[in-house]
C-alpha cells in the first residue's frame, strides 16, 4: 500500500505501521518503503513517517541518511512550524554520521527569528549531546547564546539543556540570573520547574546562608529529639544578616508560583524555600503543600515523603495542619504509612493525647500492615515523649491480647524496645508476656520474648527456667531466629541460675550442635566454649558473665526519613533515598559570598537583532522613562505591587517582563519622540507650559524659521484674539483655541493661570502617560480602522501584544507596517484639584476606536489625588442631558494620596460639540464636570483610495461643501508639516495622493458615520484653499475654523 | 527526562509503548509487574520504583497504569504531573481514558504523545494548543476524511504555542456567547463513632465553561473573598490582581477548564449536612452480626440532600448480608465485600434506614474493627462555605455574553467511623 499512488492508501498503511510500533512489534523491514514518503505533502502522513524514522533510524543508519536532505531543505522553509519540526526530527535521528549537520542546524536555529524554532534548537542540544558528547564545547557556546534569549518560550528549554550538558558551568548563569528570575512567572509551567531547581543550586553557591550561623542546621538535627523550638528561635536572633538583593529577588519572584495548579511547580518552589529561605519564611509553603494532598494518589505520595522529611526538622511548620494528615480507611497503604510517619514526627507534649487517640483507631484497622506500623509509631512516641511512655506501654500490653498475631508480634517487639529504654520494674509485663508465649507464633515476637527473658532473667527467676524448658521441647521445630535466642537464653540462665538449668542448657546446646543451620551450630559452639568451663578456654570463661550480661544501650527508635535530608527535596533521589544517576548535590552555603557584581548587566539591552536601528545613546533614557519600567521600579521598591495601571488591561507581571516588547512595538514612536524628548529638556526653560510634547517637537524643529514666522503671526494676531500668547508660546495658542471654543458654554471657573501651573506641575506624569497612549495608537494604526471593521480585533491585538510581551515581539515588529502617524495628545482639565477637594481629573482623547460601542468616542481620564488623604469610590454619577450615552469607567475603589489612575470611558456625543455634563463622585462629594469635545475628535480616520475620495467628494458638493482661502505660515507649506497640523486638529486619515499641491484627508463621524473629506490645495505665496465636504455642515464650518487656525499659526 | 512510556492494563498487559530517546526494552516493565503483584491492590503500588538501570514512575488512572521510564534524576512530581496531564488529554479527546478507547485510537494517541513531549521534555500540554494541531476524532470527521483524504493534523503552528496566552487559541467564534461557572464544594470529614467531628474541611473548585468569541478579558469577583484561605489558579488568572483586589481577572481558555481551586480556612466551623446513627455489631459467638443505619439531615441550609449514597467496605470475612432498606436499594459485591446503598433523596419526614443481619464465614474470628461508612451526597444551589460570586464583567469584546453561576455542594471524603 505504501507504494500506492493514492495518499489515503499510504496514510492508511502508515497508520497500521504505527499501530505495530505502538505494540512494540518490529516493523523495521519496511524502512525503505516508508522513508520514500518523507517528502510527502500530506502533513499527517509526513508526521507518521517522522514517528517511524525516529523509531528505527538507529537500526537502519544507511537508509536513514536518505531522508536527511529533505530535512535540510525543510530547515530553510519560511514556515516556522516546518523549520521547527524538521529540526526536531533531524535531531532525533540518532545516527552519528550526521552530527556535523546537526551541529550546523542547531547553530542556525539558535539565531532563528522565531522563538519556537529557538526553543526546538535548545531541545536539539540535549539530543546531540547524548549522541556525541565530544561536541560539548560547541554546544556550550550555543547554550550561552540561548541563555541570553529573552523569550519566555526558550528559557525553560535552554535551562534544561544547560542542566543536561554543563550543569557545573555556573558562570554562564550569572549574567542571566536576574532576567531568569523576572521571567519566571511567564515561563510555561514545565520550564518553571527546571529553572527553579537550577536556581536553587545556583543560589546555594552564590549567596551566604540566611540561617544566621552555619552550625544551626546541624544543631537542629541534633536537638531534634528535644523538640524545643524555642532554642532555635533564640539562636536565630544572634547577629544581623543582610540578604543579598538578588537572593531576595529570587524568593519574591517564586512566591506567586506556589499558587500554580501544577503540583511539580509548587513542589519546586517549596524545596527552593526550604533550601534557600530564612527559617521563618519557610512556613509560607506549608499551606500549599497541604493543598497538594488533595491531588492524585501519586502526588500525595511524593508530597508526603517530602513533608515527612521537613517535619522532622521543623515540627512547627505542619503542626497547625495536623488533622490534614489523619488517615482515612480508603487511603492506599503507602499513603497511610507516610501519614503515620508525619503524625509521629509532629507529636509533642501538647498534642500527644490527640494523636494517641487517633492511633487507637488505626490499630484496629483491617489493614494489618498499617496496624503494625501504627504500633511502631506508638513506640516512637513513647520514647520521644517521656510523659506518655507508661500510658503507651500499658496500651501496648493490652494489645498483646489482640486476636491478630501480627499486631501482637509487633507489640512484643515494640515493648521489648521500650523496656530496654526503661529497664526498671516491669517484671509483671515480662511475666505477662511469658504467659502469652505459647500463643504467639510469629518468630520475631517469640525471639523478642526470649531475649527479654534472658536479659531480665534475674527479675523473673521462676519463670525463665520454665520457658527454657518449654523451648527445649520445641527447639527443633523453631525458626532460626528463635533458636538463636533460645541458645542465648540458655547461656544466660546457665550463668545466673546454673543449678536449675544446667541440664537444660546442655540439652539445648547439644541440639544446636547438630542443627542444619551453620549459624546456629556456630553459635552453639561458641557459647559452649564460653560458659562451660574446660581446660582449653580458661581466659574467656572468666569474663563470660560480663560478656553476656553486659547492660545494653537502648535502641533509638527513629524515623525512616531521618537521613533523607541529605538529598535535595523533591528529587528522585530523595524519593528513593539513594543517589540516582545525574543527581546534582546541593552545595553548602559558601562562607563568603562570591562577588555579586557578576550578575550585573549594564542596561536592559533590547535584543539586538530586533532593534538594530536604535542608537545606543538613546536607549538608557528611553528605558528610564518607559511607563512599564517605571512601574517595575515601583514594584521593586515597595514590593506592594500597587497597580495603578489597571486600565492597561494587562497584569503587572506581564508588563514587567513585557517592557522590552513595548519598547519594541513603539519603536517608531521612539523615532519620533526621542528627539522630542531631547528638545523638551532643552526648551523647558523657554516655555514650561507646553501641554503636549508633540508641539514641543514641532517647535524644536522650527527653531530657526521662527523669526520669519513670527512676523506672520503678528499680522494675524487680531483674528486670533490671542495674539500676545501666541507669540510667546505656540502651544498655548493651541490650547487657547480649545479654550476659546469651550468658553461658549463651559463653566469658566478655571482661570487660565492655575491651569497652567498644574499642568506644569504634573507634567512628568502626563508625559509618561501620553507616550503610552502614543504607543497604543501606533499599534492600532496597522489596520487603519475603517469604521465598519470590528474594533474588537484592533483592541485585542493591542491587548495581545501587551500581554504576549516578549515572545510575540517579532510578530509585533511585523505589525509595524504602519504609516508613521502620530498621536497629538492634548490634555484638558476636567476637574481642578481646588474645586475637587483634592481630586483632580484631566482627560484627553486617545483617538482609539472606543471599546464599548462603536458610536462612542473614547476618552481617557486621568484621576489624580492631590489631597493628603485617600479618596474612595470614585465613579460617575448623574449626567445631563439625561439621554447622554456614557460608558462609565469602573468605580475606582481607592486612590492613595499622590497616586493617579487612568481610566477610560466612552461618550456618545452624537456628532455635536455639545458638552457632556456629568457628575464625578467620590464617597463623600459630587462634582459637576463637563467634557467638551473639539470637533476634530468627533471623527475617526477612514482609509480610502484617491479615486474613491474624488467620487465621494463629487457626491458631497453644493450645500455640503464649505471652503475658504486661508493664509498659511511659511513653515507650514511642506507636505509633511501640513498633514501634521491637520492631524493634530482632527482625527482623520491621510489619503495618499500623487498630486503635489493637493492634500487629502478622509474621516467619518463617530456616531453617524458620515464622511468628512478635507482637501487642501496649495496656492502661491503661502495661501491655500481649504475645502471640507460633509453632510454635517455645522461640523464642517467648525472644523474649517479650527484647521485654519492651526495651519495659520504653526 | 522521560525516556519511555508504557501503558499497562489492569491485568498487566502492556498494550502501548512510546520512546522519546533510545528504545528501552519492555522487559523493564517486569520489575513493575512484580511490584504490582506484590502489592495486590493496584492502588498500593508505589508510584516511584527503582530498577538496576532505570527508575520507574507510574500513575494509576482509569484502571490503567501509565508507566514512565527515566534514567536520570528528575523531580518525580514533574513526571507524575505530566502523566496525569497525558491522561487528562486522552480523556478530553476520547471522552474517557480506557484501554479500549486508547487501542481504538492508537494513531491519534501516538500523534499526541509525539507533540506533548520532545526528547522527554514537555512541549505542548495545553489542550487548546493540541486541539489545533491534532483535531479530536469524531465520527463525522473520520467520514469526511476518508472521502476527501483530509487529515486530522494541522499544518500551521498553533498561535497559542507562541504567545503568553498559550491556553487560548485565536479566532474563536460562537453564535451564542456564554460563560458558565460551577462552584463545586466538597466536604471532607471524619466523624467518629458518637457523631462528633474529628476533622472537617471544605475544598472547592470553580469549573468554568466559557464559550466566548474573540479575546475576552473577564473579571470575576466574589461577595466574600476573604473566606478563601488557600487558592490555586489556572495559569490564565492574574495573580497580582488577586493579591491586590481579590478579584479573578483572566483571559479564559476556550471551553471547559478549572479556573481555580480553593480551600476554606479551617477556623470556620464546617456545617455537616447529615448525621448518621449507626449500630454495627458482630456477635461473639456464632457467625453473624447486626447492622442498623439511619441517616438524617443536620445542617442543610434549607436544601434537600440528593443522590445520597452509602458505601460500607465490609471485613473480608463477611460472607453475605441480608438487609432491608426503607428507601432506595442496596447491593453487596461478593468479591470486594462492599455494601452499596443508594438512598436517593433524603426525606426529613421519613428517615431512610437500612437494617438486617450479616453472616460471617464459619470459623473465621469476629472482626475486631467495625467497617467505616463512606457517604456521598449532593446539595444543589448551595455552597456550604457561603461563598458567593458577586459579578462577572467582560472587557475587550463588545457583545453581551450569557452568564450563569451554579453552586453545588458534595461530600468529598466523608467518612464515619464506627
């Protein structure tokens, strides 16, 4: 079928082959037929062939080589998915001959534009390394390069490769340490586990111990049976310790991951805290670990093992959760045993009674193995807590009458151990056990009783010989271990009570002499020589009594998890309690911290390949001023994570890491704004009232032609009505133009002077904000928003790129096929802080399509609290006219003094410049405010071709046409400047035109969608004919006036 | 990390193997089968085993063992979590995770495993991403495919794979936009003989079914978020917002998912909805015993207790039972010795009762421990902790979604000791 021409038949055949493979049957005979299909067009077929190839290539190396060229070709494919999968399969073919090809492919893929391909190359590194370890040096180079990668996609995989290839090259991590810490939250969950484990090891070599004194860890271990946590606390206060900020960074960034749904991540963070955090901070992991106990059985098993180890050293951590470790009858046996272990570890004077009561239930369990384990646990509690020893002992004695012999046997063994620790008057217990002796059949228990008899034979002088007599009868039928103890008992009795037992001993020794087991024969011979006086062995004989009846040290009953702490928690080695292959020891804390400066990275460099056009000199400056960076700093500083960016619709964390991408996406913003920034600092002195940097920029550019312009401005100052101001500052003229239009119905309570002052004061903030808006606008512009297109897609794409941050950055660079338009941002005062009792509000039009309804104009309001107390519940109250359609912003719950928050709202102005009046309310007060839109903000850009424009224009002649001849500032005659001026006034789109003296702009009104067409025909001597065609004639005349002013002035 | 995966059926038959690195002979499973033999009950097999050259990490799901083989150090939870994810994916794709279904869909399983793991390291585990690459089999699609020669495998890289929102695919479209949230709470409790609570806690999850067009940004807020003591979230939830405002803000995955799971602080007293009066006794002489169980409502917050089910695992020496139930039916499984009493709705006027005699194998000693009683039940429209969702807001999309919240309280591990 594989030879068939039909794809479907081939596919069917391949499916059958894969089925064979999955069952473990050998299908390697078909190799030649299969390998032919490697270049198939059908993707499913191709994938199945890949599966086959990877499985059998090792066995059929020569034939496998036939397929290599296909992969090499696919490595150059424009589709990143195909490149990646080709690399995946190529690297999975374990044929040594192609090592050089693989090496080359990995190197190329490591600098691929797609992060997905880079991730695949990180995987390929490990594969190549396992195939040919000689390539190590070269591979390390690639790893080093990939470690610098900023994509969250790559981070996990490359650290995995690092762990596999060169886990000891800690020097490679230094420079990437902080980046990895910061990225951690956004890395996919599997990568998180690997990175956290690696960073744990790293931190142990780079930071000094936060546990105050080096010895404290060991001391804890020794002092553990005393269980006084106070002592530990006392030592902790010893001397001040200052944690390395990087160490702190790691702890802080991993903490949120405790809330992960992935149990492996939670465990990884828990072990990180256990091994790295100061003692008092470790306890925050408790809750999360206890939560994991709700998970699958297997997860419980591993987590319980780790808790068991932890609970030995730190009882306090889990004590409040003791009840979570209560055993249910439905748990699996190994879970039950582990829970028991933990309960035993947690036992102390205060809770022992509760625990013992609980144990009583367990002892009766149907699961006998578990019941036996419980008895052991009781024994351990009894030795650890001296107050309850007697109670435990009595309880255990009661168990001796239990019907189940495993329980009885276990009790005997435990009692034996307990008696040993307290070798005082317990003769009645021994007597009781002697009585039970006949009924007990478990060899271990019988042996234990015999040993007890022998050890304390002086206390039970009557019974011991009797027991020996019974044993002599049954000696031959006993188990080896019992026989040995019988011999022992006989010897001891012989020494203490030779009168009664001499013959019995002789008899037993004779039996032992001919036993089948050589151990017993051996022992018998030894004992005989030791105790029976003869000529040869005089010397030892004297000491026989001291040898046999020496007081024995009591056994220590301890946890099986006692020695597990030598392994890193959460590892396989810890789970199995043996050192597994590839286990990396966790090093001890260094006495002196290595130089922390190795982790310093000069600046957060944007990745070179993406932003080559950025000049070095600009970078630090722009970095500093970026909104998201600001926030990052805030957060690092206070750690409280105040989120004043709730409107930016992306969480703080993603923003933190997304700073580069934002920078990236607003690259052309930077091109335009970076020089404006420079100029702003320069021209600050001359006029600080400038409201938007946009104008500053223009002014800066026009420093030279200014004089000539001023004459023109002088001449026109009369019509302007604002002559003097216009001369000193072009921007204030701009603002006054809006004020002028405001003045008709606006409450004129705000005098211009304080307004300017506040603007000056809050300027840095505004600047930062406005830049952000600009960057958003840039992104939006890539689909130059025809009004009919769904705005949601525009929004979501910007949102996406906000969120996706790093990993999407190359995509966002593709988005920048956009006209380098700029967002003129004029900020207007909505509420002055004097009238607003400390609450001040400013608004501006971000010129984005409104998210809430297409007929609304988006308004961005920045609320600032300039009072000295926090304001609560800021929201929008009554509005007028009542029919006004407003999409309110969400209530701002709380605004701290000095803080500001930016919220967005939507207002349907119905294409009129009538102000929207509404009330801005706080918890206590209400303030009437109004938003007066400039006519230019009531339109939005519309894209159209020149012919369309003309045909539309023809439809809107006559009444719908408004035109005027205007005088223009000479500096304004260039095409670019004109469009800048027009765009600053009205939110319209440029219609590309090949006519030099004609410029066209098109837009639609937001509410009704009526076309607004603006034509500007340049005439001689700085005059121009401005024509506006629209159905909305009122708008047209207002727009005309605004444009006239703008063009005339600049 | 993970070298190979073997799927082993309940009876010990290895029916699927997949290797990501060099092939490891399936004889390695013998160690596992040995351990399984020793443990008896499949639940009792230790999840982590050691063999001379390999380490075996296994999970038991749906009567199947997922056995992974690894040669080097690896965090065992990493593997366990991954295996569960694999099982979840199978369940998601085939409706259930059973031997028959996996055998039926071997090729899809193989394709899935190929995508989920690369060189033993997880690659794509989000069900949304996988579904874009390999479409789940449906009858309709298989018919279409055979006719047209189309394939189940997507040719492009799923958008989710590249983004920071890997759980959601782009371009989702629905005609009915709806978002449903189920708040499911489970009471874990151990009651002792006299009916006093030894231990009780509430664990809750919010299961969501979100079918919304585009890229919606949802915010779910609670009336009383302080109630929640410990929480864990789906990766989509923005943790910072939760920390600062105690609201859940997220871009949801498409379809069904678990939004969060939480634990209600143990300081709060847990309302126990039912009480159990029981008397189980085995007579000292003669091979029989008596059983008498009555269940009544306790703190039900005015709701009816539904789907009440009582499970009693009897001691192994019990031969048969002869019981009469005043309500519902009971069954006795002879092999597992489990009495299952399906009560149904709890009527407070007429309390359900189960009584009768138990006969024990002749000669067997009297079991010294009485069996514990496990109770299963359901209370509709009630979250026993009192948690309430206050509102759900959507940003980023302009349509009005249909929203719904449902509350259910169930018994989790609810055990009565006797």
